[in-house]
């Protein structure tokens, strides 16, 4: 069922985001390239998570 898959996907995205944020905390502040790359990945996860949440909320009306 798509609803359940979305729930798992959202959880997985949240876990990945936390991992990236932890990695970001361990990167030297002067490593702008690495920090920028990690931030881009976090931004992409935020976008995907937002889209999945909207779809999950929509489908939740019918479950």
C-alpha cells in the first residue's frame, strides 16, 4: 500500500538527514566544498520529504 511505503520513506529520509547533519558537524568549517555538498544533499532530502509528507497526508484522508 502506497500509504505505508510513504511512511517508511519519510522515516528513512529523516534518518538520512540526521546522518548528514551529524557528518556536517564533523567537517571543518573551512571545508566549504564538503559543507556545501552536504547542505545540498540535506536540501534535496527536505524537498523529497516534504513531497512525501504531502502525499501521505492526502492519502491519509482515505485510509
